[in-house]
C-alpha cells in the first residue's frame, strides 16, 4: 500500500522511491524462498516463466531501477513507474506473497 501511495503522489521523488521500494520488497521476498545468488540479478536467473509469468517485465523493472539509482538525472515518467510497480505486484501475487 505504501508503494502504491507513492505513485499517487506523482512527484518525481516519490515515483523513483516507489520503484526502488517495490524492487527491494521483491528481492527480500525471493531471498526468503532461498534463491541463490549474491545480487537480485543473480537470483532472478533462477526464476522462469513457469514460476512468474511476467519475468521479462521483472527484468525490465529491475534494470530500470538500476538506471534510476545510478543516474539521478534520468527522467522518469509516471507510466513507466506504474508499469514497473505493477509488474512486481503481479509477480508477488503469482508467488502468493500478496492477495
């Protein structure tokens, strides 16, 4: 809910934080299912479309998160942040972490 509220605020700082927090949440939860790897990217390699149907969207969202974390000048749009957050939301539902 907190992440979705950030999207509603619609300012650049909150849009960036929404994606970063969604990415962190997803990574924390895939660590709980004990996927191996030092980084989230390493762990994502162990997930395929039979487990998470939108794994390609998760990769896209994670790569975007890396861009915005390492480049504060990267212009973000509400649309791309909503797409990314909803990708994580869908995957979390499929993995039965949320309803």
